[in-house]
């Protein structure tokens, strides 16, 4: 007979393994059995571990993940009576969620009597029960598409967040933000929440699944050989089959025989047939689990910081009945045949879906190491001797302004003389925030040339594409017209084949006004894909001369990573088109700002100026300096940049400029940086030097 305390105590929670093996029934099969998915024992343990806040899995397509995941969802629903748990499952598109509901969820609920009592799967219009929203005692199950992130935003907090196929999810739809990021914010509001991300990777560097694994302890599963007793992670390179065995070539397989496929242990050379391979996988996982190994055979390759990652789970590990190595080899030979005809799509699919690996697409951009090897010894904010023209690229983030300043010479040769960010003191959308005053100094200030002369920015392209910040960016550009700088509001073209520079149409007040038109602005459409192609070529060039892009040695260290933060790979939206795409988790402000600075230079037609024009520009530069005796206008010389301007300093600096208009701008760069700013403040002071007649002679000669 139970005591009073036993009656009121909540029942003991089952482990995920215990629940699946006693209460979760698979459609047309029966109770769930880890005999067929032994590699999920370690994943089940991670889901039960309170120290694990996130589980990431990079996998092949057909390994049984979806039903394993459903089993865990059912477990949390059945426990919700005494452990409430709102659950959201995020899909690439709403249609993917509907297919999950109709083809997996409904069948699984109908097959499991205990969950059928808890979860009503009838998709009626009654309150709390639609196909995409199922209510149960203690919570709800919401199925959301990343193309409708508002469904995530409408939820206050989530106990379990699941992302199915992260690489299929969309970013910042309709300006509402990244759906995965929105889900993570909801998880932070729930004590003991868990995020589960499982998917097949796409392109290496672009894969969100791959990026999450890099932040985890990145576990691998070495399988012990039944012959030598040594373990290794299963690898496609160890799959062999008979070749050159046919008298008449097969139209797909050639002379190969895929039915002869076997796996070879790389340690002892013993051959594994399908039965031995599957038994080795089972023995490795079950023996580890039964010995008390909570990882069930998985081995971390990185440090653990709350994220358990599982990688390398290819179809070579599959123990599901009816699967064989021969089937995998058949798929490979088919992909190889199409690849030899110039179609890589099937090979990409094979690597992604069969091997569970990201496809490494080779593009023409420089590597980070190649850029570091290009650095030269010239000072920041000083225009090199061969450069005679300055443009700026300005990228507006929601809390800061990123800037690249480039100096240009003959043959479209360029030198970056500054890359950095200016953080908003209060709000980037406040037109009186000191961030805009500090930006003014860069746009309208003077820059000392290596000869001792002074140059000003001729053209600047400022990105105004973000609807959240458009009020401030449009106001900035509009209010600073006719001040000596060709300051342009720009927006990247949606077309993959747009020209680098397209002159905007003149404003017509008789037609419906756009938001920009209301500010009296013409927005320049920038052919970013075309400009990026040119940039990639320039970054690969070394030495001096036409088309080269030079980098100074004291530039911010993250510049190199940002300049290689995109790769040109197949587009998801445009069939058979290669487009520049941002690598997952990589900042690219330097890359974007360089695009905009090059756009500004091309608007000024620097890429087509003849040698005679540049020679005249050289003569004019030094002649002006000699005649004016080195005096600059009231904007001052830019010698330092305050990356964190304050309201008080902005007012003080404006007052100082009025009192001493011809003095170089001096700003305080010693304030502590906020933690999120990353790189340190620039504090390079220009060394003033008077030009001599010898300098003039060298320039002219």
C-alpha cells in the first residue's frame, strides 16, 4: 500500500531509451528498438542530460532520425502533466511542416495508444487544435515554417525547440529576423530548455548545420572491428567493389559491379560484409552503453560547453533492415556518371544525403591565408603615394556603422586605408545620435597624402536596403547633399546579372512615391554579384599594378576573415546559377563595404580613366598643396576615429571645430570598448610632412 507521500510525489521520469522501448510504436512495425538505430543511444543520453542545452546532429538523409525525434516529442508530451513543456518544431517551409504532420505525426500517434490519449490529431477548427498547433495538458506542439517567422515571434517561451533541416531554413524573412535566432530567444525564457537541430548539410561553409557543429563538442562514433579490435570512424574511402569485370560496359556503372561492395577495416584489412558491418556498429554502441558509458560509444573531439554535437553519421552506419552498401554504391556510380557529363547536382546530393557531409564547392575567391600574405607596410588613414582618389563604402547595421575607405590609382589599383565600425551611443535610428556626427568626420574630412598634400573623399555609397534603418539612412544622405561629396543611397540589385552601376531614374513627382522619393532621393541599384566577381579577381592578384588591391599591415585582424566570408555556389532559388552567398555564422561587413566603395569608384568612372587623366591628377595634387602652403579647410584632417562616440563628446567636438576650424580632428579613443565591439579602436595619427620640390619632380617624372 502506498504512503501519503508516495501518492503525491510525481512519477519517476523514464529515460528517453526506456520510454521509446516501452511506449513508442512505429507505424507498421511495433515498439521502437535501438537494435536498428544503435547510434542514437548516445543522442538519447544527451537529450536526458541536464548539462546539455543543445543537441546538434549532422547526418545522412535516411538513418531514422525523424521517428526517433517524434519519440522524444511524445515523451515530453506525456510528461507534461507534471513537467509542462511548450514545443516548437521549425521547418524550412510551412509545407514541410504540413507534410511532417500528415505523413509522420498522424501515423505515429495512431500507432501509439498512450500518446493518442494525450494528443488530439484531428485537424479541426476547434480552439487549440489545428494541424500546425496541437494543445495538450501542460503545453502545446507548434509546427512552424521559417518562411513565416511571425509564428515563432508570437510565442513567449518554449521548453523544447526543434529545427528540422537547418540548411533549408530562411534568414530574415520580411524583415522579421532569422527564425532560428527568434526560436533561440524564446528558449532563453524557459528554465531547462533544450534546442535540437538535426539535418543534412549542404554546401561547405554555407551549411548552418555544419556551423552549429563547430560550436559543439563535435562527437564522432568510432566502430570497433570484430577482427582486430581497433576502432575507427566509418569512411566512404574504405568501401570497395569490383571494377573492370564486365565485358560490355553498363550505361551507368561502366565496367563496375556495385553488388560486390564490401567495407574494409583500415587497421587490419579484413573485409566486412553488410551483416558484419551492422553487427560491429551494434556491438560498439551497446557494449559501451552497458558498460556505463553515457556517450554510448561516441567520442568528443572538442570542448563541451553545453552543446552536444554528433557528426559523421553517414549511411555506412545504418542498421535498418533492407539497407546495403550495394545500394549506396549504385547511387555513387549514378552520380559519377552524371558528373562526368558536367552535371554535379547528383554528386552534391550523394555527398550531402548519403555521406552526411557538406559539399565543398571550389570558388575563385582568395583564402584568408592568401590575404594575410598580401599585407604591406603603409600607415592607416594615410593615402599612399600612387593613390589619387578616395571613395568610401558604408554599411549600416542596427547598432553601428561599418566603414571601408579606399584610395585609388591608375589602372583601378586600390589601397584600403581604413576599416572599422562606429557604434551608436543610443539608437542608430536617432538622427541626432553621435554616430552620425562621427561618420560626418570620415565622409567630409581631409586625408593626408604621402606627399604631404591633402585629399577629400570624392564619392561614398551608403547601403539603405534595411527597412528598419531606412528613415535614418535616407535622412542622412538627403541632408548632406551638395556638400562636396557624391554621397549615394544604394541598394543591392536582386538580379544576378545586373550591371555593376545603373544610373537611377529621375524622380517623377506625378507617380506614386516610394519611401526614398518622399525623401527626395534616387536610390542606386548596385550589381553586387558583378562587383564581387571583380573583387575576387583583385584579391587573387599580388604585387603592384593595375587591378591590385593592397592591404595595410595594421588593419583589424578580422578583416581577412570577413573578406573571405562569402563563396560563390549554386543558388537555391535560381536553377543552374552560381551566386555569392554568406558563409554561416560569418560577419561580412568588410566585404560589403568594399563592394560599396568599388561601386562609388565605378560611378566616378575610375575603372576606365586613361593614363593621361591620372598623370594630370598627380600634377594637380602636388601643385595645389604647394600653392596653398598645406592649409586645409574647416573640416580638419582625419587622424583618429572614435569608434564609440558619446553625446557629450559630439557636442564638445562640434564646439572645438568652430573654435579651431583649421586644426586636425582630435578625438578620444581611450574609452573602454563594449564587449561586443570586438576589434579595438583605431588610433593612428597622421604624420604631417611638407612636400618638397624633389617630391614634385618625382611625381611628374
